[in-house]
């Protein structure tokens, strides 16, 4: 069945609401899950005509939500029941073979079926990738890192230890978090609420980015804010680190308080590239 036919079926069942056929919904979700796993369908796609360079495929999110709606809660325990888990039967874990070219190091990692991990991805334990997520070729997901539902991660990205890449599955029209090619995301970093990180950016350890975060761009003397309902966009090659700005109103002035804020301190150059190149030695 074509992708367009799959889309039409999802949109029809979504529009039917409570009257949608449960049996048809479960079968349809199985087809959608397979297409997501192989990467032929994505929750968001590159679009040169969009202000962010991306467009949301709302129908894909609708289909994933149908999968939650029509699933039954079942025992999903592991190790002969010694690790008790309970989840919807429509959301199994994905099984990979050695021929997939994906390296999943032993130690408690999980990837839900309906997530796409491209060839050459390295998953260090424990990490988690949720349904609808996309991870491009040669990327590394380090220990304790999360790739949320519908998040889109490009090729040759390094998600360092404990990095949190939020998803954004609802509302269905909202942009999920986008991490483009060749981005380095530092440890204990949080990127949420549909923020878009353009290619070759470096997000320093401990930086928090959300859909409404103002980012202070020192090299260009500007403040980057989301505009006209669009998400926050971190420019290509930007090097972003945690910063602080003084509170200028109320008791905070007297108390000498400051608020955390991300700061672009430079744009990626040959020296930055040399330092980020070091990660290749562990592959």
C-alpha cells in the first residue's frame, strides 16, 4: 500500500473519533508502525520552503495516537517476570538483527517499534528511543540519553550522556524537536518543545532549550526568539553554552539574582571541528 493510501486511512479513522473501527485501527497502526521503523514515513520532513526548514506530518502523529487508543494493557515483563512491566500491546519493543548495522551495547536500552534507527547508529546503555522518532546514519545515543516520541535526529549526531531530546506528539500540528546533521549535544542537555537545532551546531553540556527560550547571540549582537508561532531555531554552526542574565526588576535586583539563559558564544570553526572530531576514536 502506498504512503498516500496509508495517510488517507489514518485521517479517515481519526475523523471518525469514537465511531472508528477498533479492529481496523489496530491493523492500520501495525502498517504505520512498520513504515516508521523502516524510515519511509516520518513525523516531520525537511522542507526548504518552511521558515524552519521542516514541516510537520500531522497525520503521522494522528496515527500514533490511534495506536495508543486501540491498544490493550498487557504484561510486558522481562526476564521470566522478574522485571515487571505493563504496556499497550500495540507498542512492542523493536527487534534488530546483526545485519541491520546498528550497534546496541548490552545494558538495558530500549527502542520502541515504530522508531527508525539508521545503519551505523550506536546505542550505549541504558538509553531509550520512543515511537515516531528518527535517528540518522552514524549517530550515537550515549548512556542515559532519551529520544522522545516523534523527535527527528539527523546523521552523525552525538547525543552525549543524559541528553534529553523531547518529542512533542501533541498537539498533532506542533513541530517535534529537530536535531539536524553533524550536531554535538553535550551531556545533561535538555532540548524540548519543538526547538530546532540546525546542522553542525554544538550545544554545550547542561544547556536547556525550549520552544520559548530566548537565546543571546553574542557574535551577532542579537537575541533569538521564536516568532510568528514558529519554534526556536538555533542557527547552523552555533556554539551554545549555559549562561546567566541579571534580574532587573523587583526584589531580584536587591537579592542580586540571575536567571539561566543559553548563550551563543561563537560559530563553529576549524578548532571546534578538531575537538568534536575526537569522538570518532571511540567508534
